[in-house]
C-alpha cells in the first residue's frame, strides 16, 4: 500500500480538489485508489458525486467495522470515505489512518488522505514510505509559512518524504512568477512543476466531478497527470 498525505500549508489552497483529481487520474492509469477525507469540512465527496443528503462518514461510526459501511464508490471506480459530521480527536484520526492499512486487500493500492490544514502533519503516525504533499499558493502568506515550516521540519525527526507543491499558479502574474522562481532556486523539497490555475476546476466541481471527466484535454488535467507520474516515480525509488 502506498499512502499519500495531501494538505494545504494554510486553508483555501485547493487541497480537496487536488486529492479528487489525482485519484481519478491514477484510477484511469489502472492504479487502485482509495480516497479518505480527514477534513471536518467533509467536502471530498462533492467531487465524486456524493448527494448532499449523505452527511454521514467515518467520524460518526462507533468502530472500524461500522466505518467499513461508510465507504462509497463513484462512477469511475474510485473508493472514497467521507468524513462525516463529528469532529474527531487526533487519536481518532491516527486510529483511522492505521486501520486503513487493513484495506490493503488489493495489490498495490494507493490511499490518498485529504488532510485539514490546521493539523500539523507531524501529529499523524507516518511511515518511511509515506509521501506528504503540502500545497502552497504563490503569495506572500505562503512565502512566510514555507520558511516557518522548513525550520520546524529541521527540528522534527521524520523519515517520511515531504514535498511542497504550488497550486493555482497564474503564469501571467509577475509576482507569482518571481516567487516560484525564488522557491525553485532556494528551497529544498519543492516539486519541480506546478498546478496551473484553470477555470475547469471550478466548472468540474460545480458538476460534482473532476477535470478528467469534464475536460480531458485541459491544462489542469495535464498537470494532474504530471503530478501522478511524478509520484509514481518517487514510489519507485
């Protein structure tokens, strides 16, 4: 099982859309994918066509056997687990993450965790093969937060793989171009590409779907395929 943890360095970086679109691209490449919503906002199901009336999820279950009844499968064959209405403790989050290892009944399955931005990733029980993707936008706030995060990572004994990824990049913005160039040349752990800002993400979300199904030849979908290929190359190391 390959576990990928995705979170925003702050709220509003577009993490949930990245998780859903990445899951779809991986599934289309014959990778078995399970997407798990760890964010109390419980928005992940929106991208997989989950009806609004379905508000229950793993946080509402009493035990893991009950959680197993909360899984859904979308039209693309992606298995996903909604968060639910309750706000769990950090202990409950880690118990769920650990219990997800029991789902490895499919060979070479990938589990994508949509993590809330307000919880430090070091609070999770992470393994050396886990990959953490922390999403940033090219703005002054993220510029400050990246350097703070790097200082904290240096003080943290970690064995997992941690990377920063720029999301919603606007190539016509001189400020964003300058910031991305600066990060690429001076910061470690920065992914060598970015996810462009593309209107199709908003449009596909409005249709409760993903870019691949709504606009397969879009720039956004090309970016998600690049992300998927890059992650596959990292797991092969």
